[in-house]
C-alpha cells in the first residue's frame, strides 16, 4: 500500500487503523540514539499526560536504521510512577508507533513518515523533537503543542538560550538572511524541535521535495520557510536551554555549510516572488516564560580560524573576484593583515559577502557545491571576528550585536533585489 508516495508497511497500517484518529502526535526521528532516546520518550509521555490528559495522543519514533537498539528502547520505555508527575489521570491511552523509515537517508525522510501518519490519523496538532536531547522537559510538549491547539497557530518554532559561540551558522547567516527575506523574526529557524498543525503537516506532505537534497539536509529550514512563505500562522516558544549530544568534531564544516546554506538558497529560488516584495521585518508571538539558564561552555580556537581565513584568501581570492564586490575584497585583504586581538570583519562587509554568494548561486556562475564550500574560510573569518568582538560581552549584548547584523541585512536587501535577473 502506498499513501502520498510513501510505502506503508502492513503492521503500521494495522496500528493506524486500530487507533483510527488522534488529537496530538509527537514525532521523534532517531538514528543510533539508544543512550538518550529513553529520556526523550519519558519527557514526551509525561508532557502529554500532564498537559493533555483528555486528548488522544500518539508518539511516533521514525528511525533511520539504528543498529544500537534505539527502537527497542522506545518500545520498552515507560513511566513507572505516573501519579507523581500528573495533575490529572489520562482519559485516553498514549499510543506508540516505532517504525523504520524508507527513502533518502536523512532527517527529512523520517519527517515524511511522521507527516504521513499524522495525515492518516487526522491529528489536530503535532510536534517533533530531537532524539539526542538531554535538556528536554515535559513542559516542552505543552509549549510546542498548546499554541496550535488553543491559539490556532500552524507553526511553533523553538526559542532557546544558547552559548554565545554556539549556533554561529544560525546567528551569522541563517537567522539574519531568513528574517530579511521573509520578514518574520523567527530566532531559531533551524532549531530542530517544532510544533505544527495537522493541516500544515498535510501541506508539507504534498510538497514535491522528498527526493531532493532538501529532504536529506535542509528539512528544518524548509519547514520554517515553507510555513512563512505560504502565510501560515507563525509563533515561537521559549524552551530554555538546548543541550544535546555533541556533534562530531571531525565533521566536515564545509559540507555542513553547503547543506544548510544550499537549502536556504534553494528556497530563495522557490519563493523569489514572495520575498522580493517584503520590506523590513516584524516579531512573531512568543510563548513561554523566558528565564536565565546555565549553559555548557563552548571552546573556540581563534588562531586556527584566522589562519584558515588567511589561507582561503590566498587560495580562493582569485575565484572570489568573479562575484564579490571589490570593496568587500579590499576589506578582506585589510582584515587578513590584522593581529588576532584586532581581527574584524565589519557587518556591512559580511552582508555584502552573503548576498554576493546568493546572487552567484542564483546566476549559476559556477558549480554550486564548489561555490558554497568556498564560503567556509569566510565564515570562519566572520566567526573569529565575532569572537573577538564579544569576548567581554554578556548574553544581552551579544543578542544586540546579532540584531544589529539583522538590521544591516534588511537595509541592504534592496541590493539583492536589484541584482536579480
């Protein structure tokens, strides 16, 4: 049997048929997360029981072929002392489905399975949370689901407090660019934990992206951008700190930039007629009580980032001349001669660089992968500049600096629009 292009195994169809319909679905995509997924499952179960006791709820673990027993942990995990965490007894039982997903390897294929089950069960509200979370609490379920059920929002993005040197791709590229393009101040457009309505899940399922790189690498930014660009009702909820398993320090940063920035640029192509008309930006409603949280320290190697920037300038400068403004190239050359203590890439120069890369990708001036991977040394230089600028800054001052960068992206957007052709 195939539904919406997805082959559904018989045992999953039987479970869906037995459940019939549901009010709430929480999805947990996973891949070799047996060590952490038990905690996530317990938090989700507790959140559903505590905050939505009268709703019929289903939890779906969509697994990408784990070999460490992740799905066994999901099946086995239960909450033993329900009374200690409940305000009211559950009226409806919680149903669990753990299923391996099929298709292109990647988080997007897991999401596709979750959307398909949500559609089949005609759910009203959904949430998806990462399987390696160590900071998730039952309140996350309420904060991601309640704005959908009670306030009619279609998409609830996460809002976290993060260390000032965590999430630098988001802070320096994805947040300011997405905000300037589409006019909504969604602070964590690639946060990984989202709430969304059943009708938005159905809309996602009908989009023709599931055999593309977006499904493999850019599902988070695709979900956010698709919701905004198609005029769904957007909000965000403060979840506290996001603490999860550390990523592989040997991972290829250029590959990560290529995947995330590439997906963002692809979406620019898909929604050009939408974003070229947008001017400025506006805040989105925010739910949850914001409070200070303890954050794990992030170590950075400033000297190595600067050296990688200088090496990139020497080896790739000739290629960049083909599309970077001369003023930006001159500024980069001056920056390369500065000491580590004085190292600085101004906001205006950085905005010009990002927009120039976007235009080069749009005009297909060179191979897309080569183009975007060449952004890596420039990104490292900008990150080094940010580290130098914020060494003595607290969280509030750092956020002001990021907001200032966003304002420059908005002010310079006219250059991007003028040069589209």
